C-alpha cells in the first residue's frame, strides 16, 4: 500500500467511513435518497479532493435537489482542472441554464457539444437555452435531434410540445359574467382574442367583445402588436374601439416588459374613453419566480378619471398575488386587488371604484399542450354595501 493510499484510508476511518461507502452512496442516489447520498459523496470528496467521480456526483445531486448555483460551482471547479471533461462541461451547462446565465451556459454547452455532439442532456439544455432567449426555431431543432436519438423520451417530447405550443398561433374564446348587488345589474360578454406568430420576435394581436346588458348589446374590436426587441425586452401596444354605454369607446394600451432571469419587470400605460369620462392609468409591475412552480406578483397603478362635467378623481390601485403550477398541466392563482382592477374587462361602473377590495382566484388545465381550459371567480366589496360577483371561463386553442 502506498503512503498516499494509507493516508486516505486512515482519513476515511477517522471520519467514520467504511470501505464500501462509495457503493452505499451510489445505491442511495439510485433510489432517490439524494440528501443522504450527497452527504456520503461529500465525505468521499473531503477524504480525497482528487476524487472526480465523487465531485461529479455532488454536482448532479445538487441539480436534482434544485440547487443549481451550488451545482454550477462544483462543475466549474472540475472544468477548471480538466476542460475536456464532458460530464463536468454538460453538468455546468445544464446548471447555468437552470440559473438563467445564458452567456456562460452557451460557452459551456457549445464546448460540450463539440466534444459529444449527440449527448442528450446537452441537446436538451441547448434547446432550453435557445427557447428562453427567443430562438424558438433553433431550440426545436435541438429537441428534434434529442428525440431522434431517444424517440421515447417523454420529458424531451413534453419540452418540445410546450415550446411549439408557446410559439404557435392561438385563439382564446372567453365568457365573462358580472352581477352588482344590491341593484341586481347583470352583464354578460363573450370575447375572442387572436395572437398570430409572424416570427420568433413579432406577433400580431386582434380581438373583439360583445356585451349584453339590460340596455341591449354593444361590441368593440381592435388590434395590436407584440415585439421582442431583444430576448429580454418585450413591447406591446394596440387599441380597441367601438363600445357605447358599458364598454369603452376607446381602449388603448402600451406595455414594456424587461425579463431578467427569474424576475419580470413591467410598466403599463392605458387610456380609456367612455361616453362621459376618460381614465388614464398606469404604473409598474413585478413578478418573481421563487421556484420553477411558484411565482409572486405585485403591481401598482395610478389612475386619473376625468368626467365631462369637469370633475376629476385620482386612485391608487394595487394587486398582489401568487401563481402556482403544482403539475406540468395544472395552474392556479389567488390575488388581492385594491381599487380599479381587471383592466382587460373594464366597464363604466368601475371608474369610481377606487376604494374597492377584491379577492380573486382561478385555475386552468392543459387538456393537451395545445388546448387549455380555465376559469376564475372574483368577489368584490365596494364603498357602502355594494358587492360584485364576477366569473370567467376561457378556452385557448393553439395551432
């Protein structure tokens, strides 16, 4: 036995390791006991810092446990010693995709692909990277290569279908119901929205609405555009027109969204013209992905309503909410809103609802990657004893 081997064995005994510690660690990893397996591989690496296999396992287990930054640090330390280690390079690329560090991820994945062009995890990570940075066509090509190598890979097929669905044309059919008590006023409306893909960066919007009330029917329609100026900057703008009593005669909007890893900043501006009043409203919004399945949102909008008779009122309107995806096909949300809300379906009765408080929630189910069915309910308390019940159903089809 060499001196170095003897020292390693002594150190292993000193920390309570047995000669079959590696086999036990690999068994735990194979059965999904990731935390216990991690402890054992960390002990192996502490006893022998040159144990590349143990350190690779440490990186893999950090990834499995959702600790992408720790995984990236482990893989990066291995790449620094051996720049051709395909396991470390691919692991580093996957970890950096998880953290949204696209430039560094591209460097690691491109190097890994040059060494092993058919490696599945590299192809999938390249697909995720290009999809997230606005290059959907290239991303789908990577997914196709991965599926050609492993036709039965369910996870890759799901990722490909999800991306194809996100870039597809889509039509959304909605039904909105509102009842104001104690007056008993009821409003029913049907909506249609078309979002057509022109390129990976540009989409055209079109939509219409027909509303039924005791006074009769009224409708409106219009168009707009979405433009990814860069993969991280989205501009939206458009106008709807044609309303009469309850619906705005003009509804114009302009939004800018900045995407930064797991954070989304938005600034919106809206102008509504009704028969006897104008509403200017706008402000910032923030969404944070706490985990891949949980997003928190907040928004503040400052509003000013000008009436034809000369009176003006201002409002401070805000929203906080949580959106969760407990599974890949189910989504749910809950929100609290104060003031004027639901600008996508703003009616004349809400122009003075600056003191309203609303609790809302809903869910949607992906029947297939291309068909989504959802519903939502709001309960609103207004100044005095007025209460509002709102319900919405939405069917989205992508093609």
